[in-house]
C-alpha cells in the first residue's frame, strides 16, 4: 500500500496527515514513480493554510509538486522512460507520497551526479528563476538586483544570471552573505543595523546602476528600492507581491497575480529543469539542501520552512 500526505481542512501544519492511498497503473502517456525525495516549497504551506486561495476542499487534498525517484512502470505511448530510470518530478500534483503516477511531461532524466534530494529541490525554484530571467531578458551587460537572494529561488536566479554573464547583486541577511557571495553575487544586507536605506546600500554596491530587478522578498522597502533604482518598469518583476504589481506598473509572475502564466512562460518553467540538470552534471550549478525528514513528518517540515530554515527542506518517503 502506498502512502501520501493529505489534508481535509485548511489550517496549521498539524492538518497534514499520512494516509494510505491506492495508486492506479499508469494510463496512456503516464509514468509511475516510486518517490525517493519530495521538495517542500513555501507555496505548499501557503496553500495548506489558505493564505494562498484555492478551491474548496471536497476530497482529501494532496500536497507537493516537486520530487525525485525511480520509474516503476510506464503506460502506453510513453517514450524516453522505462522502469528503473532515475528521474526528477516537477510541476506535478501530490508528490508528498511514496508512489505517484504523473504525465511523462512532468519528468526529466536524473543524471547520476544529482542525488534524489537535490533533484527534489529543483522544480519550483529553478523553473521560476529561469522563466523570470528569460521574461526580463537578463543577459551579459545587465546589472541585476535580486531581493531575497539567499533562498532557493534566489540562489537559482543568481547562478543562472551569473552564468549568462550578468552582474548580480543579491539582498540577504548578514548570516547568509557568505553563501550568496560564493555563488557569484555581490551580497547586500537588507537589515543593516548601521542605518541608511536599502537603496543607498545598493547604489554603493553598484555605482553604475541597476538595469533589472527580481523581488522575492516582498517587503515595501524592496519594492520602493526597485522603483527608485530602475526607471524601465518592464524590467522590474515581483514573485511575491503579484496583487500590487499592476498598480505599480511592474511585472508579476504568479505570487498572487491575477494573471496566469502564458504558454511561453510555462514552457520556460519546464525547459529549465533539463537545462539545470545538465549544468549540475557538469558541476556548474549547486543546490543548498536543508533538513531531510521522513515523509510522515511533513507537518514538521512545513514548520521548518515557515520559520525560514536555510536550504531546501526535503521529505524522504
Ligand atoms: N511567483 C512564483 O512563481 C514563486 C515561485 C517560487 C517561490 N515564490 C515565493 O518566493 C518566496 C521565496 O521562495 P523560496 O523558495 O526561495 O523561499 P526560501 O528558500 O524559504 O527563502 C526565503 C528567503 O527570504 C529571505 N528574506 C526574508 N526576508 C527578507 C528581506 N526582507 N529581504 C530579502 N530577503 C529576505 C531569506 O533570507 P535570509 O535567510 O538571508 O534572511 C530567505 O533566504 C516565497 O514567498 C515563495 O512563495 C514565488
């Protein structure tokens, strides 16, 4: 019998319950995967708590979109995957589980250099980072400011933008400056006790100016700094203040935006996973892992993510 984490009412982490589930054989274009690791994203706890609106719960609701595991069976018409293949699962539904059946389009082959936990850390952060950078057309010659550079999305943005030739400034706490710098960004404290504004600190770190901004922090100061430093509002994007973006004339990709991602943006999010797996296999992209907990401890995993734990929290079925 397979196990999945479910909840039947919005609420605190304690609503997450291990439940026995039936897993059907994969149908046409579907693949069955035994999950070895499931990544925990902030969106998972926002949906669970109801902070991010979703439809009313009518059946036990599954959790999680990202994971990694081993193919156990393939349905008709599936090409490119067979039983025994190690894979990364991204953009799927209900991945906090021991076993799952997903469309083959939600899988990428996992190279041997990438552990299951690392593979489970990719889907949302890497897809979001790559799509946002492509949408803003960040390239060599740009000076990119990232608000929230030390988190999973921020670290992916820094690494890709540096690889593509941009100069990157990333805001973080003093505690996390070393990590951000090691990835190739200029670390800028968002919480400097010596005073001064965030905009002043960014100006001091980038005297030539900033040409594009990605906001994953969502504070008023981060937004105001973006508006103060970049006149072309088409090159300012927020991933967390989507509701406010239209009023400010800036761009938003999800994060509460009423506008769904378009076909190109969705394609970029999917394209990101094999691109980054290739970079990881070549030793050119790294993932920071955090605590790894048994699947049954999903509630504790959500508490850790909500508390701001460093590195990607992963569940191990
Ligand atoms: N729109 C989308 O499609 C999309 C996709 C993925 C994620 N998101 C959202 O993006 C946010 C980050 O996700 P994540 O997975 O990267 O989370 P994460 O790994 O938990 O990282 C969160 C980061 O926020 C930083 N932070 C907190 N306060 C800050 C401030 N005032 N200024 C700058 N940084 C600050 C923390 O940095 P320190 O540890 O240095 O304090 C931490 O590294 C979440 O709200 C998530 O829901 C949106």
